[in-house]
C-alpha cells in the first residue's frame, strides 16, 4: 500500500494513505540505505510503500521509498560531510523572514533562495510580524521588496493578526505542497495555527537574546482543508550550502544567470575577472549590490571549484 510521510522523529514515522488513514510506521530492518549520504533515510513528503504489521491496524513497516520528485537538503548540523533531507516532493517554499524580533539577515535569505534555485523549487518570500514594524523596518521592507521583486521573486507582507494578509497567504498555499522555512521565532507555527485553526506549540522570542527558542523540533506536514499541505519545520540558525561548486553558484542567482553569456570567459566567477557582465551590471545598478555581496560571501564558503 502506498502512503505519504507526514512526520519523522528519526525512529518512528507517521504516514498517511490515500484515504487519509494514518499509521505509525518504522523502517524494515533490511531497508535499502545504500547510496544515501543523508542522515535521514526517510523524510517528510516521501512517498513510501508500507505493509501492516501482523495483528495490528495502524502499525506499519516501510518497505520501499519511491523516487523523490525533488527535495531540500542542508548540511547536517552535527557533521558537515552529511546531508539532512528537510523535506521532499515540494511544490514551493515559503521563506519566512522578519525584520524585527528576531531580524533575518539578507545573507541568510540569499542562502536559502540559492538552495531553492539549486533544487528547482520556487520560493515565496514572506516578511512576517508586519504589525510590529516601525518606520525604519518599513523602509527596509520596501527596499528588500524592490530587490527581490527585481530578481523575480514574489514578496509578501504578513502578520497573523491581519485577516487580509492571512487570506493572501492562504491563496498562495492552495493546492500546493509548501515548505515553511526560516529562523526560530519568525512565526512559522503561529501562521500554521491561524491557517488551520490549530493549537500547535509556539513560544515567545527570548527577551534576552532576541532569538527563538526552537519550539518546533520535528518537521511535520499538515493538510489544508481545501487542498494542499504545509510542512512546518524547526527553525534553523545557519544554512550551509551542500552540493554545489564555485563555478555553478551564479547559476542560482536568477539575475546573474540571465546575463552569464555576456561575460568574456565562460568560467567567469565574477569577482576579479576581466570583462565581467555581472560586475558591470552591479556597477550600473541593474544587479543589486547587496545580492552581489551575498553571492561573494557564499562563494567564499564553497570549498569545491568544480565537481
Ligand atoms: N507581533 C507578532 N508576533 C508574531 C507574529 N507571528 C508570530 N509571532 C510571535 O512570534 C513568536 C514565535 O512564534 P512561533 O510560531 O513559535 O515561531 P516558529 O517560527 O514556529 O519558531 P520555531 O518553532 O522555534 O522554529 C510567538 O510569540 C508568536 O506569537 C506576528 O505576525 N506578529
Ligand atoms: Mg515552530
Ligand atoms: Zn562574470
């Protein structure tokens, strides 16, 4: 029987079949793990084949995993040589950022957007906690909105108190499987509680550090009543890029990708190369300087030149 993974705690999985029945499932001892370099063989969103365990009605064994249509990975926080699959089979990602309490840096956002580009999963940028933005945060919001809209991304402003804004979020989620991603404390679970009328655990951001308290501990998927699903994830502190090379990086910046052919050298990395179209675009202002700085910062952290 086929089922979808809704939650993974590492040893147990909650899976749901096409009729909506849920099962507690575990991996068969002989489950094939070869070829997998990830710390988790099964992730939320995976389509698996299960068998009911003898004498039970809702305990199952996972015997096989279907090929993933796509997935998002990050470098395991415990071991930089290992990948952790955050979720799979996604239609889009909601990058939830805040400009206050806590503040998301543009560097963090650009890393995540790069990951979305690498895995061909369209991102939508949501600036949450609109209700507490002062003039200075609104100014910053307007400039970031310009930058990201110019790149081609959808940018939304949101507060869980604001019905119209929540309605707009609800609309972009309709009939899609969406990953919610962002730092701890930005309000991922709060938005899900409002959208789905649930009472999942949330916590105030620490007064002392201005950071979230890592309230959500496992990724979990929730069905939307009118079609589609949301995957809540634990907030993450940093995002290191897995599986890319210096040469490839500019392909994951859409505004750079569009003009790469105009660089003199086809292996141009756009930092000290001669006759570089990207650097020219930055000078002329058609590529944002902030985005270019993010590019250079990420470039610096990638170890491999080429594969
Ligand atoms: N002012 C304001 N506060 C919000 C908003 N959304 C969430 N919060 C608050 O932000 C805090 C953190 O919210 P959570 O939903 O727990 O954050 P999270 O992103 O799920 O955090 P982790 O599970 O730790 O990753 C809570 O105190 C929420 O009430 C918003 O739109 N405006
Ligand atoms: Mg949460
Ligand atoms: Zn160049």
